[in-house]
C-alpha cells in the first residue's frame, strides 16, 4: 500500500512511513517559507515533545496558519480558500444545521458549476463528516480547505440570530397572546419555552459578535435590541411588543432580581459559559414610560489577563506610566469618560503588581472581574458600606497597594490622598477630560492643593478608539485641507502629504471597516513645576502647558501618531477626541 497523507486539525500533517514532518519540512523549504536553521530547530522541538511539526512552526512564528494550510491543501490536490475574503452563499449555508457545522468544523460556501455543494473544512480527510453532509444536503459535495480559525469565525458570522430570533419572537408572541401569565416565573421555567430560547440566542450571538453591551429597549409598539460592538451601538432585531414582559421576567429570574418590582431601577448578575468562554453579565433595569429597559454588560473574564503592552501604549508613554507604578507609594489616577477602558488599564496594572509579597486590596462598585490573589471589596450603600467607610477599614488591614474603583466625593478623595502620603500605592479613576484637569478636580472637591501635589505621582488620561480592520483597510493620500481640519501634525510648506489608511468594510469586520479597539493615552508625570503650579491654584490649561513643555504628548498627538502608523483613521480619532 502506498503512503497516505492526511491533514491534522492542528494544521500539521502525518505521513505514514516517513519521519515526522519530513515531507512537510521539504515543502516549506522548497517554497522559501522557512530556513534550514528554523526547520532544524522546529524538528528538534517536535521530536523532544512529540508535537506536530506543523503546529510548532506556527507557534514559533515561522509560518502563518493560512500559509501552512494552503501548502498542505495543494499537497492533497485540494483548493485552499480564505473565508474572510469570501461572500458565502446563504442558500448553501442553510443546508447544514449549525450544530453539524460546529461538530465537523466545516461550512458550506457555495455551489459549483456542477451544482455540487462546496464545503470548506479544517480537516478534509474527515470522510465521516463529508458523508454526513452529503446525506444531509442530498447532493454531491466538493471539499476545499480553510484554517480552523476561519471556519469557526465563518460559522459564528453566518449562523446568525436573525432568522432564528424572528421565528422565536413570533413563537413567543403567540405564546404571550394565549398565556396571560407569561411574565411570571412558572411560565418561564421550562427550558424549551420560546422566551428562554430567544434570550439565550440573544446572549450567545452577542458573545459571538464581540459585543460589550446588550440593550433591550421598550418602545410604544415594539422592542428594540441593540449590541454595542467596539464602542458603537448597532440594532440587531426588533421583536414584537408582546414578548417584552416575558423577556424582562426571564432576565430578571436569571439575574436574581425581584420580578414583581417594576417601579425602581434594579441590578443583578448572571454567570454563564458561552462557546466555552466564562462570561459574567451585569444586568441593570431602568423603568421608562414604555416599560423596563434592560442593559446587560458582558464581562469576558479573559480580558483581565491583558498585559499593559497590549493596550496600545507608545514607548514614551509606557515608560512614564511604568515609572509611576513601580514606586512603592503615591497616587496614580486614570481619567476619562465612562467606557474609556479605565478599569481594564487598572486591572492590567494590578496583574503586574500582584505578587506574593504584597497585600493588594480593592474597593469597587461593583466588582466587575474577580482577580485571584487580590482582596476585592464591593461597596454596599444599603448596608452603609460606602467607598469612604470601606477605605477606612482597608487602611487598618495592612495593605501595600489599594485600588479604589472611583473617587466620587471629598471624603473618598481625602482618605485616598492620605493613604498615598502614608506609604501606600493608591490606584484610582476620576471622570475628567484630560490629565491636567485631575489636579484641579481634586482641589475643587476640597482637598488642599499642597496635599494633592504631594500625593499625586502620575495621571493617565485615555480614550478607546476602534482599530482599522487589517483585512480591508486601504491606503490613501489625504488632502492638505483634511489634514489641517483634523489638526494633523503636518507642515504644508515642508512636509510631504503622508500615506494614511481608511476604513472600507468586509465580512471579517461586519462591514464596519473596524475590528477591535485600542487605547489612546496622555500620561502626565507630576514634576516639581507642576506641583508648584498646583499649590498656586493654577488652571488646568496652565498645568497642561507646563506638562507639554516637559514632553507630555496630548491625547490628540497620541491618536494622530496611531493614524500615521496605520492603526486607526483620522475620522475615528476625531470621533473620540475633541481635536
């Protein structure tokens, strides 16, 4: 019997009767994708650890997964497809249920000229999957190869909630019309109830779409469901008004909220696993004239593992911020509006500071993410546990590092400043538009300027800007007028027009042109000159000018530098920063 080659799901290959990775290694060398030294290094690792050569060359950064899979596909005489660049035929996709597609890591993409179903697979050697699909679709199947990540992303993208949610909403509306008690707990108890399926579908799709929030908003005649993706709200469906009470009650039951109380705002929490991801959902209800609006904040626990370097710091800003948090005492403030990533930055900082030899205590409202090894306290106004009272107790608990969720009042600010002056490292947030305003805000709260200037070590102001989609962004040369209007650092007399990038939109980014977000920073180190100006009650503008003369880059400057690097667009920076 001759040699047989099959693709492994990990992206490697197994050749019967040959040494591991032998044929694959020669292919990679022949294509010039890898050097002999790199191949030898990967082979040694493969033999030492019993790993697939294909997976190792990807992990070591020698070859991309797409590049490797395309070579293996050619070796098998199959076509390789990039699913992120393809428009899939909806009628082809609809032939296979989502569960089957996920089980076999495959998705139909189109029909070919012979009317065969073209099936993109991560492992085309899986003949059982091909037979299943052939029987299910009742037609011949032609397999093509795609990376596993692209297949999963395409399944998430194309098996969307639209049609399923519409049919479930209609089913739920019919049930509501025939059941006056749909809103009570007993009717929502059955796991097969349409309302339960609809709510589960909304949450699952929100996670797949990378949404940070779900808004369920009652209107006069219907409901509106919107997802916030990369900081921007998008309407996803509009179910009939008759399902409003059922959806509200179901979510209240899940969040352990009083379903009988509709007159006051309430909040709760839901813990779920969606697509093997642990998700915490913070639920808030708000009485409106047309019923209760529900906002769900989706907290992906993996985001607390972010490194500071992943947050988009420019080297100089990172150096300044690093100098501050490495000090054993003092106060660091992170400022910006709601939803500007302040908590994420503080958690990423805590991940660095949280060591076995320090006592880290936080007081938050609410505790959004649970951090191992950190003592987290949640304020409870009803029980009399405010930021200030919790802080006083914390300072009696021998802390080294204290994180305060937000400085909202004079009492909290006073205790935080005193803690920083008595040998503690204090991290907190404040709602100001820029870093210099933090100094004046604290003095306006009633803290003596000499205490503010002595306690405060650094202020980090930040915003979140959407990143351009790497797959579809296009280069262009802007006009001189555009650059001047955006206050882009550009001298028309001496500088050439720069090459920048703009959003286009593709299937990978949901036609928005953007995918993911990054922070734009402004780091102000509190120097002697700034301390002196604070004591003299100088304005925020005057403090800002001193900081700029000492090398601080404004939010606008950092944003425009990221535009120059092709990470985002001028329009996006102008959306999030007043330039």
